[in-house]
C-alpha cells in the first residue's frame, strides 16, 4: 500500500499487558460455557469455590453429558433400525422374485430354496440378536 508523499508511518501501542484482559477473557469463557450449557469452572477445569460447590458443578455437567450421549445414541439407533429394515426388505424381495421367476423349473428351484433358507436363517439370527424378529415374521406374511 502506498501513501501520499509526506505521510509517515506510526506504530500502534497496544499497551500490553492490559489490566482488564483477565476480566475480558473470563467473561468470554463464561459466554462460551453458557452456549455449551456448562459452568465456567468445568470449562476451564479450575475449581476456585468450595468442594461442595465444585462437586455440584461436576454433577450438573455429568447430567448434561449423559443426556447428550443418550440423545445421540437414540439418534443412531433410529438410523440403524431404518438401515436394517431396508436390508431385510431388499433381501426378502430378491428372494421372492427369484422363487417367483423360477417356479416352473423345479430342478433349479430346490438348490435356490436351500440357499434362500440359509439366508433367511442368517437374517433371522441377526434380527433376533438385535430384537427385530417380528420384522421377519411380518415380511414372511407379506410374501404369503
């Protein structure tokens, strides 16, 4: 950047250390803690109050952590259930279409039915382990 002829550069004196910087930093951290729903002491891990006050702050923090963890686990559980349902329905649909397209050929249907039986048993085991055995029964009812 160029100045006009005769201009002089002057330096800025920030006057460090500033006497109110500590208060500025503390108020900034308090606002960050408010946004995260945790206390200032927990945020900076410096407990300046009594043991009871510090313990109460930690207990409140862990309530929030457990709540957030449970909410995230519930969110993930819904996604997992939808994914598992889609996988089961896709496999059942493919198996149904294979049987339907090969009904007239008995010699090719029998090995395919054995393979399908293995797949259904594997899916059933997976669903029972995850508590979704009813989904297999419902899918079987739809095919019939």
